[in-house]
C-alpha cells in the first residue's frame, strides 16, 4: 500500500533523544513476517501460543492459552506504562490513552441505551480515566467527575440519542469529539497532523461506503462525516451521490484510489468489507513506518505504540482463527502488514 503522495515533516526534538534510542531497540523486537509465519504454520492454537512465547512475548510465556485475552491485555497495559515512562511532555502523548476513554464512554452508553453487553470491549489500566468512573457517570448522567472533553461528549451523545433514537448517533458524536481532541493535541507536529488526517479520511470513507450500500440519505452522511481530513467534506458528499463504480477513478490521485477499488471488488465477490478494514490499517502502517526516518522526537514513540497495537490485533486474529479451525490461508489474508 503506497503513501507516496503524503508529505512527511518531523518536528525534531532533542529532548526525546533517549526515548528515541529506546524505541529503536524495541522496534527490533516487533514481530516480523517470519515470526507471523511460524504462528500461522502452527498445528493448532496451543502451538501458535508457544511460538509467540518463543518470539519474546513474556506474557505468553507466563500464561496458558486459555488466558490469552488477559495476557494480551497485560501486554497493552505494559505498552502504556512504557509511554508514561518515556514521554517527555505528557500532553504530547496523552491523546493515545484518551482514545480508550472515549471507547469506554461509547461502550457504556451503548450498554445503557441499547442494552449491549460491555463484555470483552473493556480495557482497564490503559486510558487516563478508570472505566468504573465512566460507567458511573453514564448511569447517573452526572458528568462532572470526568475530564471536560469526555463529559461534554457523554452528555451530548446521551442527549442527542434521546432525540434521534438512532444507535449511530452515539458513534457520530463520540467519534467527532474524540477526533477534535486528538487534533488539538497533535497541532504543531506535522507528521502527527498528517496521521490524524489520514485516520479521518479512512473513517469518513468507511462511513460513506456503508451509507451508500445501505441506501442512507445525504442528510445522514452530512452529519456523520468527521471534519478536516485531507478529503474535503464537499468532495466526499459529491462522491456519495455518484455511482460506486466511479469512486476509484474519482480518488485515483489520492492515497485511497487503490484501497477503494480493491474493497469494492471484495464487496462484489464476498459481500464483506473486511478487506477495507485491513487495507485501511495497512495504509496507516505504511505511513507510520516513515517515523523511522526521524532522528529524534515524539513521532517514533507514537508510531511504535500504534504499530504494537496493530501487532496485538494480528496475534488475536491468529489465535481466534486457530481456535475456530480456520485454515492458514484464511487467517493470513486477514493479517495486517508488519511494521518491521
């Protein structure tokens, strides 16, 4: 997946010299294609888990397969403990953890308003706000104990849902508030600003495509689109009103033309948007790899954290696939590209 059209600028920061050195050492320990292949070729999930332990995952070595979810969550918590240790100025990386606070807000609102089970969607010890505190605020609708941005998102989402009674309202409001917070926090870091714009475009394209396939009205799309990506809202709305078969051509001079073309072919053949999710993650990873060019700064730390999150997603997919008896090929086609 190419990101050739994206310009990369770094805000070199000598205060991150030690941090960047630590990150370069940790990058070498990320799983590469050979290690993924070993897990894929394992005869079953137990063998795949053993291969992961041998690849250097201490939490896998210390736990049995039936505790894999807890072990992977421990790995994620340790990742964010690392972030807190290596960050020179917390305001530059707090937004990474705050994404989980907004996720938990969405989970608890859906549990209350849509009777969905939070279940495995919760990740404790990673965000800046304890999940129980968020749950209490949602249940009582007393938002004052939460940080201002989170409280504002919760109150607004709950209020607007009562008016619309549409589940998508919760996603739209919380995603909008979350991205607004992230954009404020990365302002002044060109590499990170472009990363967030890339995320925004990908989420908007997913929204646009799903709305088109479900024959949603333009008014819904106008409300659902996030602002200020690289693709202007007016261009996306024009795309929505055109035939699907023209989308790839319309986007050919952007990073997204090939992604949309392949995703639409997969939809025609399989009636699934799973490839769209995979290609979106791969495009992000391709951009993250540019942080390897930074001499020092917060960018390598952010890229490493996001690459590690995708690695944990890959590990989970392999294990679940093995546990459900999927073929090696079926699992492999779902895996995201490696950062290394």
